[in-house]
C-alpha cells in the first residue's frame, strides 16, 4: 500500500457562498503542507471559488479542477465543478439561491461518500433559513444527513477541553421536557459510548450525564425528570457495562471543572451544553456527527455574514474539522481491522503512524 493510498480523501462542501465558507476553504487549502496528510476534494463551482480567490489575493493558488472524483490528483487540492451557472453573489446576505446550491454541493459529496469514494466529509457552514426541502423542514446538516443516510445521527461538539452531546438539539426550550424519555436517553448514552470507542479510540470512556432542572431537580422539589427519566436511563446503561455517572447539576459541573474528569458529557438540551463548550472552545471547536456510516465534521461556527468578504475569518475550527475527519477515518479503519484480523492489520497501523495522519 503506497503513501498516496493511505492518505484519506476528504470531501469539502461549499456551504453558503455568501458567508465565510469560500474564504476559509481557500485560506485553509492554500497551505501546501495540508496535502502531505490528506487529499482534499471541494464540491463547489469554479466561478464562485475564482471570484473569492481573486478577492482575497490568492492569485498563485490553484485548484485541480475535475468533473468527477475519479479524476482526483493526490498531493494537491481538487475541485469538482458541481455547476456551470453564473450566480449572483451577495456577500453577507441570506439568499434562497445560496441555500439551494449549498444543498447541491452536500448531496453530491454524500453520494460519493456512500459509494466509498470519500473517506470523510467536512461541511462548510450554511444558513438554515435559506434551505428549502420538499415536504420537510430543514433543521441543519446533522438531521438532513441522517435522513439521507437513513441513520440516527448524534451531534457531538469536540475540543481538547470538552466533548459534549446534547440529548435534544434544535427544538424550542419549552419542548425539551416532553422530548426526553428513558429509552431515548439510553440510546443517546449508548451511541456516545460507541462513538468514543470506535471514532476516538477510547476503550473505556467515562461519560457524565447532566440533569435538566436547577440543582438536578433537588430530589424532586424542582422537577421530577431526573428521578423519573434520567436516572433510570443511567442505571440501564450501567447494567450494559457502560461507565456513566450522573445526573449532575450543570452549573456546578462546569463551574467547578468537574467536566475535566470525564471523556464525554451528555447535556439535556442545546444551550446547556453549547454555552460552556463555546466559552471554552469558541475558536477551535469542531462539530462531529457520530452514528453515521460515513465520517462527517464541520467547524463550530456559522456563516458569519457580519465578517464575510472582509478577510477576517479564522480558519482554526475549519482546519481542526478537516484533520479530525482524517483522524476519525483512520481510527475507524484501525478499529475495524483490529476487530477482524489484528495480526494482518498491524502492518497498516504501523504505516499510518509513519505517515503521521
């Protein structure tokens, strides 16, 4: 197996072309060292990327433009030209047309990934309000990809300081309590455990579960969800051999630094988990989707219309998302190979470590 064959092929979707997606893609891929570790394939438009490349002064940077993934070249950034249309780019503006082409880019990347032609996908940010799906409501990349792949995705926010998963995601706060039930939480905790083992190579992860109410319900005085729903789920997972603790009052758990004692955390709702995560890792966090047959990551930020076109966007989160996709693919390969044939797979494992993927 050659070095080029060992380098993961990572698909990159355009996202909203009026946001910072094109900027962070170009800035990131302009570093030639990136291609020493992986092969990037951008799903976008030559016209859109040329527009931004010239705007930001990357005149010496060029994509290898191709019509399909079968034409990729390793050792350089590739761009699959997904459409020929001339688009009216309005930087920093929410447009329905931008949402439509963001989904086109995503769909083409998903098709290649499901055919085994990509080893991972990194999605640049889009604006949910600009995306229209027939007979459905678009709530974000995670749910859309899960529906496309007929999988149950688990959203994880990842950084060096914290790995956290919200049990409920993009729903109104008033609906959180009714959305929680014991079987759902058992499923979430189990999937979180499996992701830590399979995707992050932690054999016996320690998982913490947060309560829903202030003081984790104060023994039922401030709410009964902890006693009736959350604790039974924790106990069922313990019976399955999962190392899980809780449920913890969220304020004290983060305020005291107790989260540092765990490999992963399950919060009950979106902001309960994402507020502390973004306080700790606003510039470098990664959004990872567990529970999929493919690897998918994204930067932990949105379209940032307010700075789009100004050249101010940081690439740190996006770069971390690309490397996490490559590392996670390698972890999955090693996990699967070791499970099937540990002796045979040891040679591939040594080769990957030598390549520093």
